[in-house]
C-alpha cells in the first residue's frame, strides 16, 4: 500500500543507489549506461535516491508509488527539473507548465483534440500512410526511422496547418528534431551550469531550438485563419477562447503549443513505429498475424479510419513495442514535505520515475524482455497490477494527444502490412541509444512486396 502523509517523524530518508562518488554522485553511471542504471534501481527498493552531482532525485520504482505522485496526490507535486530544463525548446507549452496555467491551456487546447477532429485528422493520416507505403521499391533498402519520421511529420503538419505555410516549419523540424533528440536527455539531467559550456552538443541543441521557434513565429505571423476552413489545429488555437475568461492565446503561447504538438506527435510515434517494424522483423510469426488481420479487415483497398477499431492484434503489437521501448525518465517536484512509502520527501525534492524501467519490471510483466503481443489479450494470465503501464503518462498531465498518436501509428502499420514485409538487413546490430525515448542506433530494412 502506498502511503503519502505529511508526518515525517517515523519515516526514513531514501537510501542512495550504490556507486555514488563524492561531488559527482551517480553521473558516471548515467553517462555510461543510463538505461541499465535506471533499470537497476528497482533492486534497491521502492524509493531509491540517485544523485546527479549534488542534485538528489528520489526515484519511485513501483507502479503504486508512481500513481500516487501522478494521480492520487498530484496536487502536491509540481513540474520537475526534467521539464523545466526543456523550456528552451518548449517554452510555456503544455509539456512544461503546471497548476492553473496548465489547466487553462489544456481547456483551450481541447477543441483541437476533440474526437470529431481526430476522425478528420485520421483520414489524412491514412492518405499519408498509403502514399508513403506506395513510394517504396521492392528490394530497395530504406532507413525505417527516417521513413517513420517523415510520415509522422506529414501527419502532424496536416493536423496543425492548412495550405503551404507549413513547409518551412516541417523542413526545419526534419533538420532540428534529430539534434534535439540527441541532446534532450543529457540536457534534462545534467547540472544547469553545464549549459553554458561552449561544447558542440550545447551549441547544436540551442541553435536547433532557436531556429525552430523562429520559423514557427514566422508561420503564425503570416497565418490567416479566416482563409482556412477553421478546422486545422493552428486555426483553432488562434481563435478558441477560454470558456471561463473569454481570452485567447497570445501568438507566443500558440508558438509554444505548436512546437509541443509537433515534437510529441513526431518523436514518440515515429520512434515507436520504427521499433514495431524492428520487432516484427525479428518475429516473423507476429508479422504474419498482423498481415492476416489487415487482409481480413482492410483487404487490398487503402486503409480507412473505421478500420483501425478492428485491428485488435495490430494494436497489441503496438502496445508491446511501446512497452519494450518506453521513455526513460520524468520527474516531479514536491511542493511540501511528505512521506511516500515510508520515505521522507523534503519540500522541493525531485521524485523521478522511469516508464522504461517500470515496463520491464519482472514483478509486473512475465518475461519482460520478450516481445509478446499476446500478453495484452490474456484474461488474468499475469494477474496484472494496476497502474503498471503508463506509456502516455497519467493524471492531469496525461498526453492530450494519445488518441491521435494511436491512430497515427495503427494507420501506418496497416498500410505497410497490406503491401510489404520489412526484412532486417543482415549483419546490422540494432541498439537502443539513450534519448527521451530510446532511439534505434540504425534501422535499415528491405521492403519485400507481398504476393
């Protein structure tokens, strides 16, 4: 049972993870093997302290404690350092804000994610997926991650913009996104003082963030919602009034929200799609079942939005790939002294959690490193504990675009599966590279036309 209480007299301080070095703390472990280190923390308790330099983070390793922080007692926690350190990229968008401002922004953003608009966006996704799948050549090697990023950017651009104004922004995101992904995790966990070091990683990150913000500002300045049908997300953000105050968003706030949507709608879906095709390439029997389901539901016509509801096994493949390759680390900040699971959490302390480590915990998932889509269809086979799967977060900060992302992913998997088998390139070792969500080191595959 998770205990969250103000009384700290009977609680104990969090035990530090092994291997702490004076002044550096656990920086070397995070630098050399961040994924393995975050996974190892569960072996040392439900609440484990790691030190990043002189910055302590209390990492919750059980789903009950994570849920207490994100849902049950969310009002007692604010945005943590990981999110604050990403402000140069996201400004005051939903990704980084908290409290009443976040609630107001979420109200004003909600119309863009209404189910009626999601249905319209999904039609465009299906067209984009069909066009990309049709553009490949039988037997010609492709970079799967490049292709899935290209598709995700097209899907998000169609959601946000009308007309040709999106082209400069989309081109800039294609250029900047890999740079931001490379530097995001390091920027989030390293001491702020290191931001000023004139090293290439800092220069690349800052330049990419500044370029992207500038190009979105230029697009918004030239955008004229009255000349669109008013149903694209940018038009809705520029014109939607807060139902409680009647105020609309400033252009700067719209810019921050656009960047948040473009990043979230590209990074996680594109990377998850890449891992889906990697796992299907390693498990031909699963690929055959996806193809059989798509053949039954879709046939040889293009995928339609209504098809996605019937792709049950394909959805399980998506859930399983995302379980295996989840975001690495998020943090929240305690707004008052409290006790979490018998451990003292001082006011201002950071509480971290790793969806990646949680989703690979053998106490929560049988054979956790095995790709097993059928685990999502078993009735009580694993007696699953509540709150063990949180790929889109939970509570007030749960991803506002989760329905969009699911449709985006299923549309592309179905469109590809109806035409192709993607076979791994022999001799290529695919490794996870640390990032906000782990990236494939390289993922070349060969499309082979089906029958």
